[in-house]
C-alpha cells in the first residue's frame, strides 16, 4: 500500500521527463475491443475519461522540461485528423503524435517509437499511460526492461478484465487505475506532482459521478457502461481521506466488484 498524506506537500521533480501515452481506452472512451462501438467512436471527439487532460496539464505546468508523445497503432491516413482534433479540443498537451504510416498496422510500432525516444532523449523519468485492452502492458513492460537505467512508472487503465475480454492484464510493477484520482494520488506519492493538484482532480471526478447513471457511452464520463474493472485493486492508503474521496472509493468498489 502506498501511503499518501493529504496534509504534507513534498517537493516536485524538475528533471527531463517524457510522457508516453496511448489514446483509445486510455484517455479517450473507444471500447476498442468492440468493432461496432469502436467504429462509432471514429468521429467522436467528446467521449473522454474525466480528469486525464487535467493530469497531463498539471504535469506540463509543474515540470519545466517535459514532452508529451502519443503513440497509437491506428493508421495515420484514417485517424490522424481525428486523434489530433481529440487531443486539441480536450486540452491535452502535445509534443508529437506517432501513428502507423500505412493502412496496415505495424504491431511493433509502439516499441520502435518508444525505443527511439528513450535512446535519443535518455530522460530522467518516463511516465507511461495505457490500458489493458491491447498491447500496452506488454510494450511498457518490455521497454522498462530494455532500459533499466531510465526510471519509469506505468499507469494502466483497467478498462477490461482478465475475467472477461482482456488478454493483456496489468503486469507486476505496473499501476492499475480506474479513475484519474488514483493516478493523481500516485503521482503525488512519488513527488512528481504537488499536493495542490489533488483537489481539482478529485472534484472533477466527484462531480461527474453525481451525474453518471451507469449507462454512459458518449461524452465526459468516469465509467463507460462497458468497462469491466474486476481486476482492479486499490493500493493507496490515504490519511484522513476527505468525504469526496470516500465517495469515489465506494463508487469504484461497487463498480468493479
């Protein structure tokens, strides 16, 4: 269990940092394992997981030397404009968007892009964001093993479950999460973000939970209707948790049981 104090503010790292992020089912609600639902998300710029853009913005605002790279297996010819619009319209900071150049997917694209970035940039820290729907867990695990001298943390959205559709469950050492609150708590515990980040993210998730009715498929949301997070385990011990966090934790427990 990670102990996160909501009473003390730690220092924040200012070293060279790379954020490497997937898009579909990580920051954008796509349901990529469903052909019909993922096809419906093609022109959808509104369906996103609340709080993620704010986390990326907080990283940008609090770390002076940082880059944001989005790596997607989607074909550039089909999805470049859609992904670019989604990132811009929802306030995600972007250094570069990396995609398959041809119509046929290169399954090794993510490894090639990340390997090139780590070799060229050799950052002091890399923060991976992905989900357990396709290859993110495998790719991020491989990259951390290939570059053991580069500190890394991997956040994996529990969009699916090994009890259901997921063939790529969260691996040991990776941080599974369901909402942006857990990511924020973890980044604070590692002194990557300051404590002052927490309340804003908590309030965004809490407020959205009050409006969600369990049938969400489009728009801003915490839990899509199709999400299967039965593999998720809470691992943050928070001293004196505020009532809003208790409400969020209870909602996660109920949703993921």
